[in-house]
C-alpha cells in the first residue's frame, strides 16, 4: 500500500516473492518505480488492490496518511482481503515516542497518529486474531549504524525507565516509528 518508488516491492521480488505487487496513487512515484525497472508497481488507490486476496499486506509509512475516519475501514478491508492466517504489517510514526513529531509533523499529508496500543485496538476491532507491536530501531549495516544502534539502545533504556518510573508501564515502545503486526485467524 502506498509503495512509492517500489523499493520494498523490488526487494521482495529479488528474494523470490515473485507475486509481490505495489500500488501508489502518485503518478510521479509510479513513474520513478517504472524507470527503476520495477514494473510490479501500479497506479491506483489501495482499495482496488484490497479487492484481491493476499497472504501479506505491507503498509509502510501509509496509515498516517489516512483520515482518522478511514483507519478502521482500511483495517476492515485488509482483513477481508487477507487469506486465512494472512498478516498485515504496518510501519507508522509512534504517537507515544518522545520524538513523535519528527515524522508525524514532518509531512503535511500526515493525518492520523497511532500508538502501539491504539494500533492494537483498531486491529482487534476489525477482527484480527492476534496483534503485536515492536520498535523500529536502527538497523546495523556498518560501523556508523552499529554505533547508532548502541547509542539508541542506551537512550531508549533511559526513556523506558522514565516512563516506568512515572506510570508503572514497563513494556513501552519509544522508537520514533513502530511496526504493527496483525494476523487474521487461520480458519474462517
């Protein structure tokens, strides 16, 4: 959903997931994808793709662009489009991060902000069978990113400790973005 230039679509195809497809409503983004050779990206609205059946729906940096009133209908549509046992994986700005504004307000087109807790509420309201959320921490791919990952581990530990001291909550995600993973029941 909202795949932009198709980098994730191409990465999936490169890994052997040949049925991977992407959709974006920006003609400029789709044109860039096609110029990069990613032909599995089409121009259109996400609801068209959700009339098909899928094992996995990726919505990276997408949900925040929906109006709040469109979020639950989107989750409903995804659930209906998923095969039994199918998964929705969404990455979005984390409303409870101390740095939430960096991404949420860094793009004028962002309309909705969610926390891991609200993601779970919406996913369960739509009928997903299981829901989990995890931090979107720095990925190590070299010396500089390894240093960033170590620094973030220390900083996030301090942030989590301060939240625990104030609220008693010990399982909080403080990363700027988070991943929400919702699974449809294996049997309908």
